[in-house]
C-alpha cells in the first residue's frame, strides 16, 4: 500500500515513555509493512496554541501525496477535527482516527478557546467516510462525556468504547490497528 499514516500527538511532554510516545512506537511497529508512518513533533506541546499547531501541521501535511490516514491522540485528535472542519485540503483522507480527544468548551474545566470547534463543524467532517472515535469508559484525563458529545455531533463516526482507564495506550491499541487495516483489507 502506498498510503501514509500521519499521527498528531497529545499535549504535554513527549519524551520517551511520555505523552503519545509509546502509542507512536506501537503503531509504527504494527503498521510498518503496509504504511509509511509520519509523526511530526508539534510545537510547544506543554503550552499548545492552535495557530502554531496549524502552521506546523500544514508544513508537514502539504509535503505528503497520495492517500493519508490521519490519527490524532488527545489534543491531536481535537486539533485534527478542528482543522479538517475549517480548512481545505487537497489530499485524499481514507480515514480519520481520533483517540481520547477532548471536546473543548463543553464544561468549565475544558476552556481552551483557540481549540473550540466552530458552529456546524460536524457538517464538513461528514465528508470523511471513515471516521473513528476511541475512548476508554473510565479514563481520568479526558472524561468520557467528551466522547459522548463528539459521538452525538458526529453520528456517521464509528465509536469504539474501550473498557478501562487508558488514555495514553502505552501498550498499544489493537482496535485502532485493526480499523486502519480494514480500510485496505490488509
């Protein structure tokens, strides 16, 4: 397969065994036979700003060609939802996979206004045929209510409710790998 997987990491420290690093390592290992894997470092992950992430993402994204499968983990997931609902993009996206993403603004503890979705954001996202939303039912970092709110706004998305308290998925996420492989039948 000639497709590329592009992974956008979470907020917070991204060193070894921190943030999305273990999930990235797992996905690279699992997908290396069928996909080119690209995971750019986003700017200031411990104090992220949407405009900075957008600029960095576009620099990387615009260099890719062919089909690009997008994965966003935590803040990376809400970033991708916002970006894809607001911007034009020339690349075919066969799948968008959003893992443990916050829905900014739905409650008082989640008020990063630069990451808020625009009204009607879900309309543009309905153009992406294969949208998957993953969330652990009992995780403590991003409450499960965020997953429910996203699932309600994005009813065409396939939801994967995971048992347990995982947010970082340090030991991997088999369901994600299986869903990505299902796009191409590998």
